[in-house]
C-alpha cells in the first residue's frame, strides 16, 4: 500500500492548533481511503540553529495536534533536528509510526540514539553517495526507510527522474518530493503499478511518498513555496 506523508510545519500554522485542525479537516473531506495518510511536523529546540530561521513547535501544541489526528483517524509524527526534540518524541507516545530524519548529513548521527525497534525514515540527496554516518546505520541492520530527494525548493521533476528512475538497476524508491507539481507523484505511482503487474513484491508494508502540505502558498514561509501541495493539488490524487 502507498503511504503519503504530509509535512506540515509550525511555519505554516504558527503554533495555532486550530489552524492545523482545519488542515486535517480538509484532508479528511477528500480522503477516499486509497492511501495510508500520515501527518508529519518538525521538532527542534528553541536554542538550535533551525530555530534561527523557523518557528519552533511548542510541545503542548504537538500534544493537541496528536489528539486532532487521532480524532480523524490519522497518525502524527515528526522530523527531529536535535537530541532534545528526539528525546521528547521518544517519550511522547508508543503509537508514533516512525521518526523522520531530514536530508542533512549532520543529522544522521541522531539515528544511533533511536531504539532499534523504532522505524526511522531518512531522506538522502539522490545525487550524492551515502554518508558514513548513514551507512553505519544501514550496516547495523537498523529499521530504516530511505527516501530519496533533491533538496532544492522547488526541485526539477526531470532531475528526480534522471537521478532515481533512470539509474541502472533501479527497482523502486521511496520519495521525498520538492517539485512544484504532481508529475513526479504520478510517474512514481505508475512505476509501482507496473512493477506490481510484473510480479515484483515490495519488501516493506508501505511504499512511501512525502510532500509538503499547505492551505495556500506563501513566499514568506520557507515551507509554503511553490513546491508545497495545496488542497486543490491533493484533491486530484486522494
């Protein structure tokens, strides 16, 4: 089954959990049940580098977000950017579906602080070789789901296709999408369907596609540019 991860940051709802609930409600109205949808946010401490250019998410707001997602039968999780945030998420709930590590090599060491029974999603730049820190986690038999991305905002769809799908020996990849339309998702979903028809058995429970989600684009918000998907976009696929 395909899992769609919707990334919603505090830059978008500004620690207003009522606004976040509107975002969840709008997804619920168009959700046909075709995909497994998970909401994901971003956690970093107020003293981190990330906090210099982003709005830190209050832990009390995260608790409300988790309640809201549960009310609508969705799961919530987060990317973590430091050990303080990781510790909060690890102790928050046993129902957290996974923990996400963003596409930054300086964050990959956090994986070693996550218990081995917890699933970790990690993004990598598909144009580069795997870093030593991430390779160590892979060789230690960690429960990792690697998502390939191009960390440009927006990224070019052709660059994704050339650096993922057209690599010799390609089978399938999970994707973290930063493109400005749905072409990549449709291309990826079609490739999965073709492999299924050919008898390929996917090794994990979900094939994963992550995308940023906003109610409206906002050039002053680093998470709400042209690469973020709106309800109009998501209605087309959900």
